[in-house]
C-alpha cells in the first residue's frame, strides 16, 4: 500500500519518494511509489499530474489500494533510491477549490430545499452537479448567495475518520449506502459528507461560487458550476466581451443588454421592411412577365434560400415548364430553387445538378441547392432542356 501523503497535507506538492516498481496499468506504463502526494482520481475529482524525477505524470489512479502514477514516457528511469516528485499544484489547487465549492452548494441545497446530490462530475473547466428535484430560479439565486456567504465566512474544512461506534450517531451525506469506514469532510455549519478527495482548509480559499446553468435532468436539475480561479478567469473573459460589445454598440458598459435589445429590434424592423420590398419585387415581376410555354430562369440579387423558394412558387404560374430562381454570382456560384406548375421537378433533380456541377434535392414540388456554374451557362442549359 502506498502511503497517502495527500491526506496528511493536501497542500504538499513536492516530496521525495522511493520507486517500488514499474507496472502496466490499463495499457499504460505506471510508476508505483512507496508514498505519494499525487491524488488518484476519486470522489468525482480527476487524478493529479506532475513529475517524478524527469518523467511526466499525466494521470494518477488507484486500484485495490495501489496508486498508479501513469507516465507519458518512462525512458530510462532509475528504480533504485529516492526521487524528487512534484505535483502540478496550480491544477490541483483549482480542483480543491472546485470540489470544496461543490460540497458547499450541495450541503446548503440539502439543508434549504431537501434535495440530494445524485451525480457529480468535474473537469478542468466546469463542474456539473445533479440534484434529484427541480429548483426554481428564485431558489437557485438564494442557493448561490448562501454558498458565497459561506465562502466569505471562511469556515473551517475538516476531514476525519469517525470510529465505528460513532457512525450511527452522526449524520452525513453520501451517494453510497453502507460505507464501512467513510472519510467525512465537514464544513462547520454548512455540510457534512463522505468523500475521499482533497479540499481546501477554509472556505475563503474557494474565492467565489457561480452557477452558470441549470437544466432539467432525469426529473431533477443539473447545475453547471465554476469556482475559484476558474470563476475568476471566466469573469475576465466575459467582462472583456461585454466591454467589446458596449464599444461596438456605443453604449455605456453597464447598459449593454438594453443596447442589444435596441439593435435586435432595429434588425427585426429592417428584416420586415426587406421582406415587404422583396414581396413587392416578386409581385411586380410576376405581374409584368407574360406567360411562356418553356422553362424560365429568374435571377435576383442576394436572395436567401427560403426567399428563393417563395419566389419560385409565386412565379411558376407564368412558366409552362420549369420555373428556376437563382441568386449568387459567377465566381461563387448560384443558389437555386426550382418548381413547376405542370411537371414533377423531382424527376429531373439528378440530371439538372449533374449538368450544372451542382448539389441539392427536395421533396414534393420544389428542389433546392447550389450550382457551380455561370449565369449564362445556367440560362443556356434550361433554354435547351425539354421537360414535357
């Protein structure tokens, strides 16, 4: 059994140890030490990385009491004597902050709303916590505020192993029934939970707790959380984006939401005006075009695929054959919509797209896609195509 230094001191990140042996663990080379400060994956917290001598440790796992330090390239590592080891503590501490924050949120949610944590996952960006009941926005706001008040209160975080005689007399949260010798993590006044992971010593080190999202999940709710340095980096990124948006919209930095709403309304009004003019243009073309017996190609500037379809359906009445509506340019090609008042256009899809280096298809009475051909080539092709 490897001595678990991380339980004696969660902040220890440099130490000397003796290499016991090299092993193959799940297809990877792993080092087994006589003692370690590398935390192996457990309790929802990923395994540590770092260095053993000059060798990079990319993950740490535990199985049947043996801690495996998985290495990228063992090289000619010396398995005799002691070696200097170093945990990537920046990454470890961010995880300690996050995991402690999860305990705070779960403990307070349990106390305030009688919900249970039934799932937890952590990576190096966010955490997700699953509760067995849904929470309203107001409840989530209260939960987040209370969690941060716990951080500001700088409560002590204590890990301990209760004696067997104490287990029936203490209350603690656990997702696993019938734990024989649980390790209990206590945040005085806020939470008491069975957990094998490492945490910060006081809640003030968590820094901040932020609930990013809350979505329905299996009859309950899944929260996405960030804490500590991760929350700080998230704020810096979003603050920079907010300042950029404010500058682009020429608004005050605290009024970007109102500025965005005004911009969206302007865009909505412009889209409505454009639609009115587009409809008027299509109606004008239809009114002033005489009935023909063959195919017709209509070319419009900057029509999107949906507008092309609308135009084709409207103009097919003046075409005896295929009504082809295109929009684009000779360099990039043309989007198209094709329909007919007299024939089933789907019968000609493969022939047409093949002839004009195109792609597309459709259902019922309209086919749509794109031609990689010039306007003159498109018009010349349909002038010669017989569809009757």
